[in-house]
C-alpha cells in the first residue's frame, strides 16, 4: 500500500506531474532521436550539442568542453545548498538488433545501456526546474561523456568539476531491466562493484600435435589455469563477501594439429570491498604464474585497475529513498533491492562528494549491453518527476546533513 501523503505534498506532486506530462512526448521523441544517432565515448558531439541547445534556451548557464564533450548546466536561485545531478551520454560499440523504427543509423554503435534515456530524463527535469522549479540554491546538471570507458567521470573531476561547480551532494540514476517499470531501488553502502581487468599471456613451447612430449603445451596450461582461477573466490575470498573472476576470452593457435607457443586470456574481476579487490589483484597474477611454472611454462600478467565500487553515502541514500517514497508510494520502492555486480564510473564522483546512485526499473526488457535492449519510454516521465522532487527538496530545509566524502 502506498504512503499516505499530506495534502500539500499531493498538490506538489500533481504540479510536477501535470507539467511534465504536458511535454512528455517531446522528450520521448528526443530520446529516440539520440538513440538513432548514438555516439561512442568522448565522441558525443551531436548529443552534447542537443543538450547545450536546450539548456541555453531554458536559461541555464552552460559550460562546455569539460572532458571534451561534457556539459554542465547551472541554475542559480538565491542562497542555499548546491546540488549536482548527473546523466551519462555515450553509447556502446554494439550492432543493434532491435529492428526499431528509430534503430541506430551508425553501424556498429548502439545505445544498449539506456544513456539516451538518462540524458532525456535529466533534460525533461531541467526544463521543469528552469520554468517552474521552486527552490533556493544552486543546481548543477552534469552531462557526462565516456561512462562506458570508465574514464569520463574521472576526467571531469581531474579537470576541476567540483572546484568549478561545488556540490554539497551529487546524485545519479540508472535504469535496470527486469525490475518493475518505474520501481525505485536505493542501496546504502556498496551498490555496484569495482571492475578490474587482466590480460594473461601463457608462454610455452610449440610443436607438432602428434608429438606433445616435445612441447610445453600452453593450451593445457591455460585449461588448468582457468579452473584454478575460480578457486580464488571459492577458497580465498570470505564467503560473506563478494568476488567475481570471469574469463571472457581465450585465444591460441590456428590448426588442430599444431600446438601453439602462446595462449592469451582476458578476464574481469569484480568486488565490493577494498580488501577483496586487493586480494584479487594479488592472487590472480600469483596463481597464474605459479600454475604456468608447474607445467614448465611462464605467464605474463598485465593487471589493470578499473574504476572503484559505487559506495552510496548513508544520509544521501536515506534522503533519496524518502523522496521516492513520497513521490511514488511504498509499493513502488523496492525495500529489498540488492547491490549489483555491474560497474559504474559514478563511483569516482561518490569518492569526491557525498551522494547516492539510484536504480530505476526498466520493466521486462532485454539486458543491458544486449543488441536487443531498448530503454523503456514509459519510465522517462516518472524518472524526470523524481529528479524534480529530489532537487526541490534538497535545495530546501529538507536536505540531508552533509556526510563525510
């Protein structure tokens, strides 16, 4: 059963809902236009131009060129707190297979993660906040490039994002398939995993497949290594913690009767806790080298740290959940929503400032990064309403007490 709201709150929600509903179709069309013209990380020139054009028309102070194609729209209304809300803009190197009328016209590039939707959501909220928003303070709307590379947020921060646009808190959201359309999930603490990658080259001695005794077979070594790597999670990571080691690529040899000299493997490692991340970083190279040496081979390991886990701050997450409850009612706020083992470079922003990353159900859609995925337009207006409500409440005396970054 939904929460029972005071009459003033009900009136306030209706004010936002009716306005956004009146121009909702405009932003669905905009979302589909962005979907049809996807752009890869740091190449979001057309998308950035669309954002700049609209923010400028609505009276925002617009700053461009942050991390190349990044945009920040600022709205100042008297004294008060400073809020940042972020949307990502980039697409993926995936060939679309949806067959939609607005499918990608850029071959091999697709909005398979919903960043087209995230951008349209924040723009819809931006229009309302500029034209009808009731708040006192400073609003920074952050349109970020290159989330898929895990580099956009970090580069914006390194280029002075929060020095140039101070924020007392920063919030972001991501649509999530197979969660009820428009249902909200809020997670305190670790909400998404750190992502690291390793490239392992197993070096043996090649030769004829009919004379394996004269070789050091890197294919056999790799087979044992793949199995051994799974023991890191099952036997080194505390069972109460989370760790993932996934081998996604193995390449070696070309002919069935030739033993190659090398085999190359690629893996991803995921974790929530810094100590688990450090353990994986230490154990994966150590095990790979020892396993190879036990067969008379060697292993070269290039281990690369990606972006850290998304760790939501408690006060800001409680606040985000309260806004969702007041806006949608308890039946649309998932009290049992669990952390996700996917990764997000919003983690860097949460390391720099307090805030929270919120999940918005996309309904029964294909999974993220699938060539069949499409953002659910039915959640665009509710998500925009959520951003409006969060911004107006934060930039008032209802904002959470600042927590330690």
